[in-house]
C-alpha cells in the first residue's frame, strides 16, 4: 500500500470499535498504529456523525468519542440545486427546483447500495480515498467487485483484510 494511504471508516467500523467487537478492534488498533506513524490517514465523514446521532443516547457517547478522534473527509452534497423552473400566469404560478444528483452517488445507488451506503462510498471516492473500510458484508461488500470495477482507485475491504495488507512488507 502506498505511503500515507487514505482509509475511510464506514459507520459500522466506528460502531464495532465502540462496542469493542473482536476481531475488528484488533485490526483497527493495528490500523491506528499505522495512522500514528503517517503510513495511513484514517478518515470518516459527517454522514457517520448523522448515523451516530440516531443511536440511542445510552450507547451514543462511546461512538461519539471515537468519531471525534477521526478526521472528516470534505463534505460533498449528494445533490445540487441547478436553479428553478418557474411558470406564472394570471391565476398564479409555480416554481420547481431543478436538482441534479451526484453522478457517483447515482451510479452506486443503481448498483444496489441504499442511499446512506451510496453516500459513504461516494464521499470516499470523491475525496480520493484508497480504501473504504467496512464490516458490512451483506450490502456494501456484496457489491465490492462491481464498485471496484467502476471506481478502480478505491478498494473495499474488511478491517481484517486491511490488517493483513498493512502487515505485509511488500507493496500491493
């Protein structure tokens, strides 16, 4: 893996850390050691913050502490307002917003990811991350081959897979 690789943590990885789930915790602690030395930069996004805010209050504190230790990727809207289409007549009028979805988000969503998962992966892709780290085998990793083919710069993997990659002395 290249020097100072960007690794995006999905919300489920932050949650696994907060719940101290093995073996995810061991893999992430190894990743954080590489983060300290500058070999990787560990990032997440405000989408993770939004998901953490939905966690019941009695469990939210640990998630928030971990989130606050991580840097955020640049926020990018999944939609942008292009303008308004207005039509007015003697009886009144109507103004309709013209909204365009982000092309990467649309492509990911069409691959079968839900809105939030598409948003997470879009942010990682748009911010030039090398790795998207997730524990979500059922949805995100289920589309790994298709996503990596569409966006070859990013690799989707579980924490244990990244741990093996980082432990390897050779470049991948």
